[in-house]
C-alpha cells in the first residue's frame, strides 16, 4: 500500500477496479513482497518476508491469517540464501517456491525450493537464472515461473542504466527434468524467440551480458537505447546469433575518444576486428565495417573492446546497432 503496509483489496473482475484496501491481519507491517497460492482444494496460502520467509493459511474472510498454521522460517537467508521476493507455484503435485537468492554473493539469482506441502518443509534444489553481469549495478532479481500453451517460462528482471533501480522484464523458456528439478538457463538476447538472424539489424542494447563498466542506456531524447561507456577491457555478449557464413559486419557507433577496436568473437573464436574512430560527438553516428572469417551455427556473439583509452576514462564509444552481411548482400 502507499504507506508501505501490506493489504488486500477487492474487485468484481480480475483486472479491477480494486477498492476498499485493508491490512492483512498479522502480516501487515511484518515484512515485504507478499505472495499468494490458491491450492487445488481452494485453500488460500499467504507468504511474505525478507531474509526469513513466513507463511500461513488465509481465513475465509480473505483478510486475516490462521495463526495456528503460521511458519516463520519456511526459507531463511542463512540456510537457503533467501533474500526476498518469494513467488509460489504448483506443478505435478509439488510446490515450488521461487525467490531472490543471495548465495552467490549478490542477490542476482532466482532460485527455487520444493515441497510436498504448501507450508513446507522446503528443500532448496537450485538456481533457475542468474542476472549477474547484466549491468554494473545489478542487484535483486525478482520474478516467477509460469506456464503458457504447455511451455514453462521464467519471468525475471535485469537492471540497466547503471542503477539497480531501473528494471526491465525478461523471459526465458525453462524445462522440468524427470525428478522435478528445473535446469538453470542463461540470460539471452532472443528471450522466447528463435536465435537472431545475422542479416537483421540488431540493437546493441540487446546485450544480455556487459562486463567492465559498460551499460545500456537511452540516448538524450529517449528514442532508442545504446550500449554506452564501452571502453578497452569491456565486453558485451549477444546470445544467440544464427551465423550463416558472414563476410562482413557493419557497426553503427559514435566516439570522441582515441581510436579503439572492437574484436568480434563467435563463442571462443575471434572472427574479426573493427576499428572505431572519432565521430566528433556522442550522437554523431557513423558506420564502421570489417571483414570476417567464415563461421556457421548458433553461437554467442561477443564484442570485446581493445586499445588505449587515451585519457578518456571509461567512455570511449557508444554502439547503436550492427548487421552481418554475407556474399552478395
């Protein structure tokens, strides 16, 4: 609620308008990030908390909790890495608690624990996705899992603009293994779509990983986004590109620094180097190109910035977009 409390409101339709917000008795003021499960038998369960996840059955009034069912340490930071942001789903008779996990040092993971009962006990089983390296300031990764047309997805967020407070929604397909585990998936540029075609114009802001201080941000008028503050020692990853023997790449970039180069890698193989020269202004976009060694298949593309900063610090170039060209195109 607008005063930081936890409440419940009612509406005649799922999409509102919602009205008459009232506190959730007992949970109100006790934590953050509420989550709700309506079980197969119609019983409702309420979960909330930071650092320690609490949960209980909801009474028929839908506004208060049955304290006889209260569990105050369903997940904890010490035992499970639980930071916040719980979301609960049921799949094949198992209850899945998805949560922000700090076990890898920063709260960048969406991990999960499973149980045969909605209130536990829960066993932590693994990580679904980790948004580390999506932005220099990436922090808490909130999200959930959902099924649509027979396919399950993880919905999560990435930070951008060099701040943990700018969050963009992303999705990746996931699959359940026979034992109920969810295999960890990487962040991708394509998301739920097929691998990107190499001859389409690809936005540089679609990088799924950025290292070394570079980050994604909008241009001054907000009309599009760029890969910004790209400097020697930085790299950006685009996962996945469907390579079909490209002969050349054209990169639209701007720079007011000294000349630097972008190495183009397909997985672990360098296939070309493109020089980026001074364009006279950060929004003076020019196209630079270079020849490439032949490569085929679905691969991760890496841009690696090399050269000297020339005293320009961590902002040598901005990259707007790029396109691969094959023979005769």
